[in-house]
């Protein structure tokens, strides 16, 4: 058995079980009377023990075994569960997680003696069966021999459907069979057994002196074998198992594929321009066909990278539970929209900002139980993490029902720095965010205990902006605070509107374009001393692109289109000289020079090969 | 120094210093090009074809727009002297000076040249 390969599988499956252990422990802790979680916990720990023993990771198997003893004692009512038990189980799950990681990395460490003792004590005495773990590992090596004349036959082996590491079991079964004869063929092939789609059914052809019964017995020692049947060679062809249509793919490979598709799109765009210029119908036709093929391919590649946000969300319940313990608060943590999907690369980056915001909500948002009760709220605070899908973006919301931001205190701090003439009444949510998202905005000395926001908000803001997303805040004193993170569904390839101003071209991502209208000079008005446009009875702040980018060139034409940008509920009108249509653009990295304005979100190469800047709509609002 | 490219049309970046000419497309990747004339306060001449010298500073690449590439020199250590004050050139940009065939040349300090304008 190829240990390195199975170590990866062992690690992946153990991690899933450990994650579900954390989940189950959290549920159980909420309602210690309900023992539903106990069964699930027992199964997960038992599975990890089994996998650990199969792999020969005795440290993992032993720790899991001790946990199992405690869970078993709990299950049979020999000991009762209390606060200490939960803490111990959480600790043990963490320790088991470390043991699993170490074992899979090939450096099995020593066991945690204190934890072992604590687990034994909690289970009501030393466990009865430490020795049987060794037996479990050793027992897999036994085999017998027979002296009958060799006889060829086909053997159909079925590994239990709920068995973990079916592939490893199957290979083990083949190896066991080999101890009694010569195996001449295995179907599916040994390599296919290692794949995910292997459903547990395999057939082998072998020569052996042993009886069917002896063979079946030795094969069954591999463990998790549901059935062993001996069949006529004619049935060999029909033994091909049904396949599950899923495989695991290395993320780097998907990244490279995405990059290639991005380059393909740039090339396709250039081909389109050349074909249009050529006045050559067959070339135009071919270019159109390639365009459709590339679009289809792009959609498939993007779809293959989409991953449910639940994968990132699942680590937070445990975080909030630990935080509320440390802070002496009572916090209920709810999650919504776990199945909403995001591009893998965005998902990888979004965990950190969420972590900061959730930690903030628990630390500074939610009040201590007595404070809450004095304010007429329930003693238990609530933090909600929710994902919702919008047109071309996903919104992640972190809300708490805590104290909200104390604008007066915030203003006092800002005023000391001599920066504002606003009053608590006129300080908008945007202003609040601008203050607390300042790098190094300190809560320690002045605002902490009053409103106490800010730590980590600058980090979250920077990360989210780097993803082409936006961060917003809504806060009401005494009622709570909500942070809204809005991120694009996918990075890299963006549908954009090309706009011209003063002879220069700029790309505006369509995700933030609500509509385009004709600029009407009669609709110009003023909003807080700034130019504004009345569009559909709404007064929108207005930006002229040619003024913004300081473009020279010809004077602005009389008829001008206006792009209405929209981020969340905020809208702004962007007046441009002309619109040049839509294009899929690949946002390319480049080293931003010093002084580059915030409204430049990146750059791209247009269909004709010329570079163009991509406008960041969020920075224009 | 990495390579020499012909002059390419640059896309202006608003709001940045004059010494940044803009972005150019080099075989599908974007390169920020600096204007050598502005950096070294030299006048532009109509007869110059122009070229872009790609330089590497740290892990980043920049293009340096120049009037023309005259020659490649392999300079023996002893033929160059420590930098000296030269009329019309910011002494901080000069790494060393030398002479070849009776003509003076300057070895530019590329790091110092791009330092004030590259991003963080």
C-alpha cells in the first residue's frame, strides 16, 4: 500500500470528521440534554480510530480510542456530562487534529500525558482496552495457507459502502488474497481503486491452492468487506462497477487552467477585431465560432472553481464559542446561505476579513449578559453570518445585536485630531467606516468600552478591496452593527463596459453598472454643493470621467452617455464621452506606481492590444 | 537590465507623476514605463526613434523610455570612477562615470532612478 498517497486521503477524511466533531460538540453544548450529537461524535471518532489503525498511526488510534471510551461511558450513562466534559472533549478534538496532521506529515509525536489522564479520569477509570489497539494494527497481518492444487477463479469483492478509504481497503484485500496465491488481474485497476469514484466493488482473477472458504476468510481480514463471491470467468466482463462521476483536482491546476482561459479570451478578442477588419466572411464566421466556444469554456472553468461558502463558514462556530467563553459573554452564532458559491480563489481570501469582523462583533459588539439585561435585551447576544447572491456578486453579512457604534465617542476622538465638524446626527455610516477603517485606528485608549470598534477593520477593508470588493457598515446605537462585504463571483475575467473620455478608453466592470442613460444638461442640479443629476426622480452625485482623469483632447461632445454605477443601495452617475460596447476583460496584474488614484482598480489589455485602465466603481461612490 | 524593446504606445495613468509615461503591452503582459527624458531632465529630439529598456528592480520590472540605444559596453572596473558632479544631472542618479574612446558616459543608478515613483 502506498502510504504517502493514503496519508493525504486519511488527512482529508479525518479533517472532515474532526470538523463535524466540532460542529456536533457545539450543538450538544447548546443543549446537553439532547444526546443526538453523541452518536455522531462516537461514529466520527470511531472512524478516525479505524483509519489511524489501518494506516499504522498508533498515536492517533490511541487518542481516538481514549476519547471513544469517554464517549461510550457518556452514552451508557456511566458518567454525566458537565461544563468540564465539554471543555475536555474540545481539547481532545484539537489534540486529535494535531495528531492527525502530524501523523499524515510523517512525524508522529508523543501523546499528551495530561490529556490522556484527564480522559481516563473523566471516563471513570483507566480504559479496559488500550492493548486492543495494538491488536487492531497487528491483527491485520495474520494469514493462513493451504496445500490443495492451485485452481484458477474469479473473486468478486465488495467493500462496505460506508467504509472510509474504500480504495485502501480494496488494495489491502488484494494483498491479503495474494498471500494465498497469484493474482493475475484486478478490475478496476489498482490505480483506479485509488480514485474517488471507486464504489467498493472489485473483481480479481487468481490462481490458488486454497479453498473458497479460506480465500474468503483471508480477504475478509482486510476489514470492512461486505461480501466475497466466487464467480464463473464469464461474469468477468460484467463485473465493471458503476462509476461515480467525481474526481478531486489540484487547485493549482484549476488556477493554471483559469489563467490559460484568460489569455485565450484576450487572444480571441484580438482575433475578433482582425476578423471584423478583414472583410473576409469565412474568417468572420470562424472567429464567431471560436468566440462561442471560448465563452462556453470560460463558463465551464468558472463553474468548476465555484465552492460553497460553507467551507469557510464552518470554522467560525467554534471560534465564537471559544471567544464567548474567554470574554464571559453568551453568544448565539447563526449561519445562513452556506450553500452560496464563490470562486475558490476569492473564498480562500475571504476567511481572514470575516474572522476579523466576527471577532470584532463578539469582542466589541455584543455586551456582557448583565449589561444586555439592563438595556432590556436578552442576556444572550446574537451574531449572524449570512451569504446572499446578487446579480454578479455575493454579499457576506456579519451582524450583531450588540451596542452599536457610539458616534459621539467616535466624533470626540476625530475632533481631538481636528478632522471633523460633523455632529453625531450627521455622521453617516460611510463616515463611521472611514474613521474606523483607518490603519492603526486605536480603540484601546479612547473608544474601547464605549464603542470599541476598529481593530481589524482596516485589515478587512484592505483585503476586501484587493479582491475588487466593497465593505460597508450599518450601525445603530444600542441596536447593533452590520458589516457588509460584497465580492465579485469570480476574479480574473470580468465583463466590462468600455467608456471613452478625452480620447482615452476605460473599462467599467458591468457588475457595478445599473444602467446607462443619456446625459441631460437640464437634469443637472446640486447636492451638498456638488454636481448632481436627476435620474428617474432620484438625485445622484455626478462624476465627469474626463474631469476625473484630467483628460485633454477634443471638447466633450454635446450628446453624452451617462453610466449609473451601483454598489449596494448607493448610486452615482458617471458621465463619459462615448460608450464603446462590452468586452470580457482579464484584469492583469501590474505594479501600481506611487500616487495612482484609488478609482483605478487595475488594468487590462483590450481587443486591439492596447492597455486600458479598469475603474473601481466602489471608489467613485 | 532585461531586454530592449522598440517604442510602444503607452496608456496614460491619470494622477501619477509626469515621469511615468504609462502602461504598455509587452507580449500580453503589462509594463509600467518611465520617461527617461523627464527623469534625467533631457530635452526630446524629433529625430529619435525611441526605445524601451526593460530593467528589473527587486522583483519588479519597469520600462525606461529612452531616445535611443547607442551601444552595449562591457566596462572594465578600472575605467570607471566614482560618481562626480555633472552639470544638469541629479548627482543622486549617477552611480559612476567613465570614458571610452574619448566620450564620457554615465552609469545610472537604476534603483535610485525608480525609487521615488514606484508603488509600495
